[in-house]
C-alpha cells in the first residue's frame, strides 16, 4: 500500500470494446488522452522510439515493405545490404492476396484501393525481378 509520501498508480481500461457487451466504446479525444508520463520516459530512457498505432493500412504497408526488401528493391534494415529472396517475396505477395480476398467487403474505399494498388505494384515488381534472373 502506498503511504502519503509514495506515488501510487491508476489502472485505466483502454480497451476499444466494452468487455460486457462487446460494443465499441466512445473514442477518447486527444485532449482527454493520457500524456505518456512515466511510461514514455522509460521508453525514451531505453533509447526506443514509440511505435505508431497500428492500423489496417499500416499493416498492409508494412507487409509490402517486406516484399520490396525480399525483391531487392530496398536494403535490409538490419544488415544494410540489398538482398533478394524471390520465393519469400512470392509467398508474401500471396499472403497479401489472401488477406485481400478474406477482407473483401469489409474494407473502406481507401483500404480497398490501397490493397489493389499495392498488390498490382508488387506483382509487377515480382515479374521484373524474376525476368532479371
């Protein structure tokens, strides 16, 4: 138990859906959002950048960036070298195509266009990479 001179902590439920009903909760406005406090300080002390909030679009772009890396279009961030692994690139493109099929009808127009555009571009880059071999 925290004494008068000690700081306590506050537990706050940040789930987007109500655990009782499963219904979406009202979004927290930015001016109501907590200001990071000690947790942000610990992350900065450890030398880590705070990761952006994940969205469907960010997830798809992340997967497409991995495909570009495996196609040899961009360098591997860990090694700094441009490397290619065509079979892995093909598998990742197939995963994106599967994701596109499984989410059909559940995406907004922007997400649908993003998926279609990314798949088209990656498939064209894949054909180029295979023809270079």
